[in-house]
């Protein structure tokens, strides 16, 4: 699907990034914001947004929220036609971000520009409209349970329902249809944490993409991860990435954060290639535990089975044996036949194990046959990593045993050799 | 009295011709002819009968040939106009197409290949009547063997990818002959080696294991050791890779590969920075290949047809494509020697190209090497390396440009640079900068995919350009970067001085829309 023409929506989180310069690893929560100000932190989201807006052509219609959440930045740029369609409270809150996004989406804008970081991206995701209920034909596979107990235990129960529905019902809703349900979003990078794939690489790049949309240029959109990390844990030296869902994001070569393959279309094709490559490596009679993530969903599709969006599904000989399995249930399968975990790296940080797939407990991993892990990821995803692949099973000895040069299937007959290390060895180098 | 001279503009003032030229089929005028052929004489027709008496019915066309009908002058104008809309190697400072070695190809070599003695030969002639050209090819083989250190060289393929394919086919044949083909199903390469290495290996049925670089720009030896084993058929590697960084551990790489019984194959498509300095065989490689249309005179790619040379060590000679040209003693022959085609080679991978390869390319390479001699070849490499490092210093002085990996170290013959910093500051990307360069009459290229280096551009100055030309290219790059800071929309809106504003290539990037073959096109669109 491509975007072409229309008005731009704009939502600014005015205090985004305030904690960065103050060394606070983020800006979530009034207490932290107050501390940031006391340490000399300053708001810069409005100023960065102005840099993006300057790239818009004269006469561009911008729908936005009042005051610091949008209108102030628009007033600093000549030639825009600004309409305020949301009044935030004072001071504005995260709920204002979600509500403003909902208001913009109702107006049918071509693109929602938001200024902030990962926390803001989550709020934007919350505000995007949800699709209507999906009606499945009788011949379609049964809908899977949307969010399971394991997801709740790992904090994934906060996942936006829109994403869960759309990923989980491949038989009922066409991919293009579901993308059309929500306005695409694009982040102007202003936060401290920006691990999500929905950000442009710079304010100027965000403005250039928005300009391309306004001018009717063809801009490909693809679903990008919205991930966030607990700031409290980062401050304690622990990196905990959680996938909160995906959102349609315009992708212009080199202008959207992530050094991926040249276009969204070819990136989607690359994911299908990874799935096809992984499918050739599955042995008859062996049991495979498919972890969460879009790449695993593509593998399931390649195998002709329906994938639980964020759960671990058990597959043997192209048949789904159990959806959304718990660690205990996975362990049970290891007594029946040789079992292997099939995983991809989560977000931009390269976690193979220990983030979003805690069903792969140490006991399960120790019971797997050789090789215990089949890993699949696009070349673009690997090139976007800041460091090696990370393993965090909660068992240091097991982490060390699983570490080393990991074979990663990147396509049919295509394997990349990438170093995997225990996450504990990397934490000291992480933000 | 002297006329006042206008000051030289800081940048070249350039504007390309724009003709809005239709397709030649759209120019067709019914009945118009380039050459008017007289009607057959009645007596001839009376003797032979009509054409239907001469041409068998099964070979006769059932419909007229659909060719444009045009006078010669109009044909000439059409193609000259199209040629003026090109940005060709003969009139731009063509260092922007790094990896392609866009050097000067001496025009005297074109004269050589256009002599009737060569031009009018037919490849299927009796070898006794083509001894001269067979001698040239045989002697060129000996030269390339000396340059590479290998034993024999086949020049049957028409390009680099063909030569890589020939090498992969020989690797497979070697393992088959040793009864190990079923076991050795993997080929190892690197992300910065030319993608044709991985493609050829996959086409031959191998799984491809790709190694990624460390901070120094080449893969860690431990990574290679983790990748190889009894399942490994070969290592296919370039050195220096597209970054221009030379892997100093290459001998250790080759030794590691040999220790598991695999072969080591060196992609020397671009050998311009190492001619006469290093040799593939001396580093232990079992095979290598050259692109004769890059390093050895003939222009690359669309500049003309190519030529690939596959060079092998002694143990792989039996697997060379056939026929090979052999020189045999013959007292009755001129000079006492004769050149014969040997097709009786039971272990050969077979014919891999028509006849003897792209003979004009081979003759240009022969003439180029003969003109330079051994010392001249080394001069080429040394000047190319010096020019490259001069350009490196100029580019690194441009704010926003960088050369990722191996910070502070010299490069060999090319560098893959990055505009990432400039892009983050301005939103202007490498493609836009490249298009803006065309406004000044200069070609510019980014990188092979995938983009390992963000916002990449690749420059390769070769030995062919003067300091003034290198300065002009770098000054233009710096000026465009400055434009990106001061007026990004100006750069984003380029080009302004070229015949085509923006070619839509979204279709080519979308696998759902493109088809690279007519059969694929019909399949994709249900035709």
C-alpha cells in the first residue's frame, strides 16, 4: 500500500527528552520530569518539531492540538494552514497524546507526525482507532485467543488490541485492509529512548517524509514495531524491551529509522524469504516451538498454520499441535520428539531469548535437541542491530552455553553468522 | 587589446541535451527507407522463380517484419540525440561509480579490435585460419596466469558474474570428483564481497553463510572458523572488499579453509589496486577471477560487453571449461608452433560461454597489458592507491561525510563513504546528492544492497584521473553538501540540468510489481 497526498496530523509531547540531558534515561512520570528540570533538563520537542515542519511545502494543512502539543510549533513556521482539533488539559498528559491522536485519526489525516520517544509512541498507538470486529468464514481457521496468560505475566497484556486482532486472524482480514484502518504514524525523534521502528532518523528526515506525502509522492508503508523499555530498570542497569504492538509507518529509503533493505515492499519480501528459508530447515518428525514476532508469523503462514501473535506455538510436520503454549506445556513436548525453538530478534536490540518469549524457560531450553535454536531475521534487521544478539534466559550458565556465533537464516539458502552473547555481558555497554 | 576574461565559475556550468526523443518505432514513416533496393531483374526471376520457389514454405514469414521504416539520416539523428542524453564515461569525471573501475580505455585498443583482420573473423572458422587470434588469447592467458600466480585461465565467460559461476561450478566438480559433493553443501562469503558470489553459489545449490565485519572492516577469524567445517565447499571472498580495506589476515583465512578440506576462491573483479603487488596464488587461493572489462581496459557495464577470466591452480585445471587453447609444436606451422582447441577434457564443467569468450574485450586486455608491461601494471596499482587516498583526505574534510570502519587507516583502491551525519542534519539523502551531482555533469553511485554502510557512496579514482579532476569532483561534492545545509529543498528537487527529471523506479523496488523476465511478467500478471 502507498500513501499519496492529504493533510498532516501533528501531536507533540512537550516534555519528551527532558530527562536525557539530565542523565535520567527517560522522561516518564511527573517526578522524573521535576527532577530533570532541577538538573537543568529543558524541553526541546517543540524546537525539533519546528525543524521538521520547515520541510513541509507552503500551504500544507496541519491538524493539531492546541498550545505546546502542536499549535505553538506550527505558529513558528510560516505558510502552514493550521487547524486545532484538540484541546489538551493543563498540564497535558499521556492521555492527551492518545486522545489527540484519536481526534486526528477521526479527521482522516494522511499521516500523524508525533514528536517524542518510545513512551510517546505507545501513547500514539493507544490513540489509533481499532478495527471493527472480524467476521470469519466457517472455513477459516478458528480465531486464536488474543492475549494469553503468558503475555499477561510478561506485561504484554497491555498490548494494543488492534494489533492482536489483526495479526491473529490471518484468515479473516486482508493485510491491506487492516493497514487501511489506521492512519500511518511517524515519529520526530525527540525522546531519550527510541528503540521503536516508527521514528525518522532526524527531524529533518521526518519533515522530508511528510513533505513527500503532502506532495503526493508515492511513499510505502509497512508495519513497524512499537517497543519500550522500563526506564526504572534502565536506571538500575537492566534493559527490558517489551513489544507493545505495531503501527503502519511510512518508509522512505534511508529516511525511516532502521537501516533496512531499500523499501518497505522489499523488506516485506525479505521477511517472506526468511520464512521460506526457515521452512526448508524444518525436519520431519521434529517439533518446533515458534516464538513471537512478525517473522515467526510469516513462517507460520509459510507452513499454512495460524500463529498466535505474541505466544509460542507448537508445530510438527506443518501441523499446529498447540497454540500459545506455556513453559510447562512446551516441556511436555520435549519428551515426545526432538524439539527446537524458532525465534527472531526482538526490536532493535537483538534479544533472541528473554524478551517477549519467556515461555522459553531455562528448563525448556535445556531440554531442546541440537541445534536448540533456529534463528531467522532479515539482513536489514541484522544490520540495524547496535551490537551482538543477546540471550537472557535467567540462567547464566545456560546463557553462556547458548552464546557464540549463531547461524541466522536470512533467506532461502541464506545464512548469516552473527555473534550472540549473554545479555549480562552487554548491559554495561547499553544505555 | 585583450578582451577581459570572465572569472572561472566555482563549479562547472553544465547542461545536458534534452531532446524529448520518441521511441524509434514512433518515428516510423510508411514507405520510408534507409537503403533503396532495386527490384529484381526479370531475367533473374525468370530463371530462379519467385522467392516462394527458393525459400521453403515452412521458413517463410506469415506477416511482415515489424521494423521502423526510416531514412538513414533520421536514424543517425535519433541515435546521436540519445547519445547526448547520456552521462558517459568518455566525458565525465567518472570516479563516482566505485567498484566499477571506470578508467580510461585507450582508443587505440578500439582501433585494434575494429581492424578487418579481427572484425571479420567468424568464431566457428577452422582454427587453422584463426591462428592469430588464438595466439593472442593463449598469450593473454599466460599473462593473467602470471598476474594471478595461477596455472591456467579460462576466458570463456562474458562477465564477472559468469566467471564467478564458472569458478563455483569448478569447485562443485572438484568435490564431486573427490566424492565429497554430498557432504560439502555450504559456501562461506562476506557481506562486503560482491553479491554475485552468494548468488552464484546459491544457483549451484549451495547454502551461503555470510560473515559480517568487525570494527576494523573485515570479519573476525574466529567467525570464519565457526562457520566452516566438513560441510564447507569453499570460501568466496573479495580483498580488498568494497570498503577498500585490505584484510591483512587473508592468508590465515585461506589456511583455515584449507584445514577443513574446502577451497578458497578470490573475487578479483576489481584488481586495480593490487596489480603487480599481490597475487592470489601466493596467498594460497585455489581459484580467482578477473573482470577484464574493469581492470584491463574495456569500460565497465553499459560501456560495452564484458569479459570474465577464471584462473585456477593446478589441481583444478582438469575442470576448466572446454575447449582450452593449447600451443603445440608443429614443424610445418609458421614459427614452428600451432594453437589448437582441446575439447577432450572428461572432467571439464563443459562449455560456459560461446566460443572463446568476448574476443574484442580479450584483445583490448592483451593490448593494454602489452603496452604497460610488468612495471606499468604496478604503476597502475600504485597510482590508483595514491589517488584514492588523496580523494579520501579530501572527502573526509567535507562536513557530514565519513568513511566507516578502520578509522584513521589508509584504503586501497576505493572507499565506501557515508553521508549519514549530513543526512541526519539535513534530511538530504545519498540518492538526492547523487542526482544533484548529475547537475554538474558527474556520475555518482551509492552501494550494492544491502546498505551495510548507511547513506553510502562509493568513489574509486583509478589511475586515470588528474589531480585537477579529482579536485573538481571533490569540490563539487563539498558544494552539494553545503547546498544540503543551506537549501535542502534545492538538492531534494534536483536534477535541473539533465534530460530526465526523476525516473520512477518504485515498480523496480516492489517484488509485487516487477518481473525480470518476460515469462515472469506473464506469470505475475496472469497473461
